[in-house]
């Protein structure tokens, strides 16, 4: 009799994630996880909106690429001291806030709100709030090629590797698992939003945390890494 396939994300992993969150109740911790083979969003802990910090730069980049793909902008257009393409790379890979401001200005405040709404996300740049599920959905659409064309998808994902801050999810991932991610760090917010890939299997894994300020980054980094080790042990 053939073995019955067991879902990678099931009650055992659900319980492990929830236990880590409950053991760290001094902080607000939200997690969303998607197996890209079925697209189901699994969310744990805090499900309200967090200040998204720099993780929202993926949404801004996607909105600009969308303008390019619809003929309303160009990657080679001058922007600041370089081109739009160079500013997107700086914004995502180096988390450059000046580049973010330039891209947001090019997209427009209502432009990014309308773009987010078109993919099912309620987003207001003036407050920069997202749930972990909304961030996970954005990464799901990106990685599966439903946001952008193949070239722009590959380019944006390439910027989500070898970033200037590889100390949250990446070091807790086992060898052989590729990580595409964008971190967020702003006052009491410490986040990492990722796609984890190995041997044709891919998962979106997003952790948002809210604490006091920069003083408790150490404990929250350890929480993110504990969650990462738990999730990757179950999935890979």
C-alpha cells in the first residue's frame, strides 16, 4: 500500500511555532508560512498589522516594476544620481532609504496604494503597516511569477540575496537551502520576510517582531533564528 503523503505544514509544526511564540510573550511575534505547492497561508501569533519597516520595500519595488511592464516607467530612466534600476537594487539589497524615497516618489502615494489593492493588500504608505500574511502573500506572488514578468522577477529576487543584513533568517537556515529575503529594522520593529528554496520545493516564511527598541534586538534575533531552525527542520 503506498505511503500517504503528510503535509509539510501540519499540527506538529503548528504546535512548535505556537510554543515558541508563547514562550516569548514579552514581545509581539507574528509568523506566516506558505507552502508554495498549495498556496495556503498559515499564520501564528500576532495577526494584526505591524509597522512593516523595510520589508515594504519589496512592495515598492514591485509597484515600480509594474509601471515598467505597463509602459509607464523605465528601469533606465534617470532617478537621483543613477537610474531607477540602480535605485531599486540599492533599496532592496542595501536597504537604502534615500533610494526608497525616490522609488516611492516615482510610484506615487496613491499609486502604491492602488497597486497593493490590486494584489489584495490594504496599504497606506503614510503609516507603512502590513500583516505577516500580507507580506507572505506578496512574496508568494513574486516567487511564483504572478506579480512580474520573468526577467523582473529574477532581477528582484537576485537583489534579495547577499544583502547588507544577513543576521536574522539566513544564518539559521541549513546548508543547501537558498534564501531570498528582505529584513526590516526600525525602532521596536525587527522583521525578516523570506522565500526558502531547496530541490524544487519552496516556502514563504515571514517573521515580524515588535519590542521596546534597539536594546532588545538580541533576544528577538534569537527568537527569529529559533523559529527558522524549527521551520526548516520540519520542511527540509
